[in-house]
C-alpha cells in the first residue's frame, strides 16, 4: 500500500470536524488546528499533533484541508499572520471545503498559484454526522492535475466524488443547493404558521408534512428539528444559511439574473440573525415566522 499523503485539517467546526474525524478514522492522523483551541482537544488521541497556528499546521503538510465559516476566515487562515501561505511548500495543495463566492474562490486560487500552491474546491453536501460517517457527497473543482494529485484524500472524504471542472463551479453548485434549502425552509415555516393560525395543531402539521410526498429528506429532518425545538443543536447555523443565500443572490446578479424567491429567503434569514438567533439551526426560521410576523417584517412593503 502506498504511503498516505501528509494532511493538515484546519477548521474543526461542524463540517470541518466531521471531515477531520473521517480522515482520522481511516488512519490518516492529520495535524489539526482550530481558531478556538478547545475544539481541537478531542483530536489529541487520533491526530498526529495539534498545531498552534495555521503556519504551524502547514509544516510538512502536502495537503491542507480547510473548512471555514466565511470568506473573512478563509482570508485570515490562508494569508493572515502565521497563515498557511507563508508556510506551505511549493507543490502543496489546499483542499477548500468552505462555502464562498465563485469570484472569491478564483481569486484565492490565483494568489496561491503565485507561490506554487495548488487549490481544489471541495464543496461537501452533508450534515456533520454524515461527514464523519463518510456519507458526504464531494463536489470538486480545479485544474485536472491538481485534483488528480489529491484524489485519494477527496475520495476518502465521502461516498461520492463528483468532478465538475474549473474553479468556481463547485462553489456555484454548493450555492445552488443551499439556495434551494433556504427557500424550502422559509416556505415550510410559512406553511406551518398558516396552518396553525387556521386552527391546525403544529405537531400534526409537521408530522404530516414530513411524511408526505411533498417533503424531502432534508425537509423531513428539519420538520423533526421544529417539532422537538432542537434549535440550539445546529447542524447548519442560520447565520451561515443567510450568508450563502446572500452569496447566491449577489453572484446571480453578476450574471444579470434576479432571484426574487431566494432574495426574499435571504431577507428572512437576515431578520433572524438581526434578532440574535443566528447561532441557532436554520430550522429556527419558524421562530422568526411565528414571533416576528415573517414577511411583514422583512423590509418589504
């Protein structure tokens, strides 16, 4: 068996932590780093070591897998003080599982290429438990030779690897799918609040929707979150949903396209974040609908 590539995992939140655990369970023993150091403690028995900084994590790494909350975090981890860019050796590859705009993704790829470091978008479709269990779908984009160089890592991350093509295509695919999820959840919240106001029991509504042909696996899961009010155990935070919807609307505008439904969903999530509930699960959009009047307070006439 060939020797496994040396991997550093940076960003150990829900998705990043799940992916890092997946590699650990497959025997990769990566170096790990997280901005909030307490998240790295659980990895001590299975990681090769816990790094003090991104640059420290990059020491000796052939691959750096990053999964970060937003573009600001990606910028800081890659190019900030003690960032990856100052320590990765030419020929190393950054596998980026962060959800960012296609334009930002292309710019980061260009900047890394200037120092001889490759980059692959690896946008993951899964919840944290699925990521840890190897049940993720990985959409990869990048130069074919760069993708080929790290294919063994990409394959290890999930049950399916889909190669899309040029940098930016995987980011677009992730934004398309998350836009669909966000619009569905806003519609679900509206439908439930309508039925409840008209006299139907909320629990009955949610069970009926979850079991119907109108549902989907992700809708059924969020119906369960809403029924049990498990909003404080997020698998996808509301603030991240709002961010992704905003990215999608902005990127579409760059192509001369309006997304009125998704734009409305983005405003609804922004209202949820503004109310101090951005750290809750995205299913908490039901709370915004029930307590704040939904569309009446989304800034529209």
